């Protein structure tokens, strides 16, 4: 039995998230189906990040076990023949049989895009959150500085989270303009349910003048979801990449 790692990109618009759900289209479901059509094996992929409905990815990670003799790096091309155009395997390789995509030291990078125009642009509705009017980027940057570091992010996660701990470390949070879009790029050792979307919604409200930048520090200290800002909608969010810090995902046989 061999374990294969996949790096997967997808447009999440038409999917009900990553994780398999009864009678609902999900990314995981289509990957399982493609593997069956290729190998004849009823296997189930294990994903590193269970993105929500409408959320996109350029570099989510999944693994599966197979008896197939197909070389690890060839699964990229083989599986893409059986996947819809909105899901593409970017990379594949054989990894250690005990590699688990969620049980390693990782750094995840997310990007959220806000379309800051007077009226919406239909062609970008699936990949941005439209927010009209003046938004003060400098206020947002100052507020973002309080997010960086190790904190208890209980105020910035959905109350339905099942995480044992709400403490996470944010290594960087950059806020900048890219033409008519405002981009938030955040990198951390892990993220709670809706955490990036709540941080985004809060920072946009800071930029709109609803909250003072310094109030973000008080939000963190409160450990109370009701004191933080709104949850930004899913479509502006993309999981950019997942880096395995200790190289646990090295090609099998090259781990030393």
C-alpha cells in the first residue's frame, strides 16, 4: 500500500465545501470519484483543510492510500482526466505511509480579496466581496498589527467551533491595495472555523470607521465572539498554500 499526496486547486463557487456531505457536491466527493474511475479502488481522501462552501484554493493538500502502480508524480495528469474543470490536481507525489496532512507542523497562507468599487463587477462576484465607499487602509494595517503573534482567537471564530484550543499563532498579516481590490494576506500555524473571514470583516469595519484600530486588542482580550466584527462572505477567500515546516511531505525515501 502506498500513500499519495495531492496539491489541489479549485474554484469553490459551485461546491458545498471540501468535506463530503449527503447528496451535495463537494471537492472531496469528486476526488474520491476520480480515484475510483482511475484505479477501481474505493478510497477516501484525507484533506489538510476543510474549506467552507464557496471558498477557493490554490494549494489545499490531500492524501490517499492506493495499491496502484502508477508513479506518484503521474497521478497529477491521470486524475485530472476524471475531474471537473473547476478542480485541478497541481502536484502529486508518494509520501511516507504515516504522513497525515493535518498532524504535522504547518504554515497556512490565506488570501482574501475585497472589491472596493462604487458598484459590483459581475465577472468578479465569485472571487471578491464587494464593499463600496471609502476604506482607510492605514487604519486596517494598524488594526492588523494587533492580530500578529500568538493569541487566543476565541473572539474571532464561529461559536460552533469544536477545536480543543482557540490559541493560534499568526506570523504575518499584510493589507494592501491591488488596483481596485483590497487584499488581506494572512499566514499562521492554523486557523479556526471562520477565523480568516471574521478577521477580514472586522478589519473592513475598522477601515470604514466603525471600530478604532486599538479596539482589536480589546476584542482579543475579551474572548467573546459578540465583540468582534462581521463574518465576511466566503467567495473572497482562497487557501493559497500549506507549507510543511519539517518536510514531512517529502518524496518517500527522501525524508532524511
